[in-house]
């Protein structure tokens, strides 16, 4: 459910309402329910009975009141209870402040159309579709926030008619280089407070070239001088008057040049490839001057607030220049047409629909790899003080590197390894590849190891290597660490600890492992990455970068980001298919690959402290919420020291729950499928883990609202 809160005063309602209705129509096309929230009845006629609406009976020029905020809380809460999902609230107003959004944060996913840049807003989605957004350094200002940014003219929300008419740009236009009568489009937005249109026409009549032009004059709904224009059109056959025109794109098709105030109409001219002369009439249009006139895209005629007569004379001069030069018009048309493609409203609607998706692999923006700062590098170097770290392309490669090092260091070693019965087959594969004999020890339903059981297994098997996992951010080896240390000393047992699910336990320095291994790509939006830490440098030959895999994985990550950013050409099926291919390449390879250059560069830019904090906070919210549920069983307890890869739960009918969550756009993976090597030695407890465990996403891409939505969905599951 998407609610749209839009300004409702006459001066700006038409523009705001138009762009919001355009987005709303795309949402309806996608089977989303939309409802407008209006301050008063003044803008209801603009809806044209197309959409549902509620009147808030508040003041449009001051929405930041407790009365409006409390009313919105009530509407949003009621929607969530009825629809069983978090609503989305799109706000299009020049008068809201950040306090407005902060108070509404718990009740909806918040989206804001911001083309003024007067503050940093606590919203989930911020849209600035203007060509001038680059002047405000949005990406730097929002870099550490959870806000997703939709910036630039690819998000300009134009009506569908402009998309359709783009295909007919050259139809019906005269083709000779100096047409006798140029078709001129004159417009001034929804209102015309400076009486530009009628004044321009009155002066144009006196110009010697007046008869060379046909003037198509569009009067907005709030133009107080429209009758003056109408009278002029009745006197002169080359002045055509349009009031409240429905098909603006169709009219633009007929025209050769547009004269317009700055604002949204300039983007409509861009979509239609219409050479344009524009002027300024408001403070918020001043940014348009430099950007639109840069490189000859459009012609700026001045500011009518201070120099109306000069603006009119400049427009008349430039019209004559354009009339005499079709090549100039064609060049301007080519430049502006590349700015706007007409799919902006569809992209915004796509994002509003997809904004509730939680989980699956990390996305990657085309320009998202940030280098410098050294946060991750400094973080890991501090942890590895006195040790050596090798970086590989995956956690599996890191394990294989450890095995190769062990075989080189101890050539006479008996190649016998004891592994946990709850594990991933990618952990098993390196040992199989190197012809090791494998045995397995039990893991209980709390994902812990019983010391007596482990000791008995070690005595029976006499392994040379013991591998263990710390599961889901917790030290599930706490009860057996002393025992393992004893085996290391007395039996010369080599200990490999896989910290893929518990990366931040490295900070605690609780392990006496000979090799600490893990995956980085599961934690970060890098295409690859794994580590192996030991007391000496691993001098192991590798096959270099796995280029084919990196290309496939980054392609999948970027296509997913395009999808989440509303790309009309991306589908979930596409990026999932590419990702499956990438994972298949990684799974099937028999070579040992180093970490890629793109990941090495990216590792210098991650803020590990912030990532740890966000994951811990999200997991803590889930943990508290689980205490009230009976349909699922929490496995671990989260305190302020635990930052897990996922938050694990048990579900009696896991497949049903996983499907239900997916229907709510929450994608919870099963970790892991049972390795074939484990089946012979698997206990009833281990079988239960494999059959019932489900991993809930809690990573740093998401915030508290996302976690509360997961809890809400779980409460509604089975009617709780």
C-alpha cells in the first residue's frame, strides 16, 4: 500500500499533483493500491476521480504539527494491521521538515521528493530527479545514512504520453531548412503571476517577424490572466489558445521551438527533443540556469522578476535565430533528448514497490566501489598483530590454502580430519580434493559442541586436523576451547576455525586456532573474498584472479542494484539467473584463486565499526521480537557483543514459512544443505538442525523498520 502526501495550495498543487499522479498511475499498473492524503479539498479536482484520497483537514503550509503527524500515524498503523505489511508513504511537499519524518519513521517506509536540498532527511528513499542535483553533493551528505538516493533525470516523472510521443518526434514537422511559419509553444507552468504570456504576445504582435510564427499558448489551471490571452487569440489567427490541455506531448509534437519558464516543463521539452528558450521566475529555478544552458542545450533569456521587458526582447531575438537555423534546432534537439527518456515515473514506482524487499545476495552500484580510508585493512591488521593473513577469492579457497600449507609443513601427516556434522559442503570439498579421510562430530540443537562427545570422537579417530565453526556470531565453541587447546598440545592436533558466520569474533581474540579462515563476500558487497590467518605467511601458488567468475558475479550484483533502483529493463529473474551461474562457476572450479583486484580495492573503504554496530542492532531487535512468538524458536541470544551473519531460527514447517516470507518479499536462506559425506554419521540432533533451521537477514543494508517488519510477518504467520 502506497500513501502519497502532497501539497495542496493553488500555487504549486498542479505541479506536485501531476508528478505524484504520474507515479501513482504506474503503481496502479503494477497492482499496487494507492491513496492520496490531502490537507484540504482544494486539490481534489486535480485527482479527477482517478484515485482514492483522504482529507486530513490540516494546513498545507505547516504540516509539521502534532495533529497531522498523529493522524498519519493512525492511518499508517491501521493500514499495517489490515494489509499485514508495512505501508509506504511518499511525501511531496516544500513545507515538511526532518522532525516530520523522524516521528513517522516507525510507521512506514518513507520516500521524499526533494528538489530544494534544504536539509538532510531521515527517510528511506530520497528522490531528486532534477538535472541540477549534482550541485548539492547528495551522495557525500547521505553517505553514512540508510537513505537510498534516486538522483538525476532518469527519474523525472513525466506522464506516459511523453513516452509514447517520443516515438513520433519528427512526424508532422516541416522539413525545409527555413520554414515560413515556425510553430512556437508558449507556456508558463500552472500559474503566471508575472503575466508573461499575455504581455509577451502583446509585444510580439509589434515585431516584424510576428507573421512568421504560429503561437501555441498553454495557460495553466491557475493563470489569473487567461482571459487576456484568449482575447488575443480571437484577434489573431496565428495565436492558438489552450487551457488545461490534456495532451501536452501531442501539442509538443507539432511545435518546432518552446518558450517556457524553468521547472518541470523543461524536462517535458527534453523528452520531446524540443529546442527551448527558457526564463526564470522563482528562486528554486535559479539552479536550472547554468545546467540547462550549459553546452548549448537550451537558451536562457533572463529572469522576468527583474527584467521582464528584456526577457521578452531576448526571446524574440532567439526565436528569429532559431527560425533561420534548422541545424541549430536539430543540434539542440539532439542534446536535450538525451537528458530524459520518459521512464522516470515507472522507475520511481518500481522502487516504491521493491523497497520492501529484504535479503538475498549483496547488490553493487556501478560506482559503489570506494577506495581509501583503510578501515577494513586497519581493522584486520590490528587483529592479525603478530600473525600473517592471506586473501583468497572465497572461504573455501582459504580452507584449501590452509590444507596445502599443512601438507607442505608436515609432509608425513596422516591426512585425517574431524569436522562438525553441521557444515557446508564447500568446507568439505577441499579435504576431498586433497584425499583426506573425513570424520564428523555432533552439534546439538543450540549449535554447541559437547566436550565429552568431542573428546570421545578425537580419541576414536585420532585426527591430525580438527575443523570447527563458530555459528551465527556467537562463541559456540566456548565449552570446548580448553579441550581443543589441550589436544593441540598433547596430540599435536592442528586446529582450523572457520569464522565465516562470526567474523567479528576475531576482535575478541578468543581462538587458539592454527588457522583462522572465513569468507568476506558473505559480509560485504564484494564479488569475492576469503581470508586465512596463521602464524606464518602462506607461500602458496595460485591461479590469479578468477576473471570469469568476477565478471559474472559483478554483473549479477549490478543488475540487482539496477533492479532495486527501478530499472525498467531489469527483472529479478535476470539477476538471479546470472548469480546462479556465478555461484556454479565458483562451486565447480578446482583451481585456487587469489582475491580479485576489485575486492582488494574495496576492502580499503569499508567502515567495519559501523557494519558491526548495524548488524548487532538489527539482530538484537529480532532477538527481542522472537521472545513473543510461538511459531518459531530462536536458537541464539543476542547481546551487545554479538554481530551475526544471519539471525537463525527453527521452524517446524520450514518450507512453508520460507515461502510465506518470500511472498512478503523477505528472503531467508537455508544454511546449509546436508553434505553427502555427513549422512552416514549424522545424529538425530544434527538432522533436526538441517531440517528446521532458517536464517533471517539482519545485515547492515537494513534498519530497525525492516527488522520490525520481519517480526510482524512472523507474528501474522499462523495468525499470531
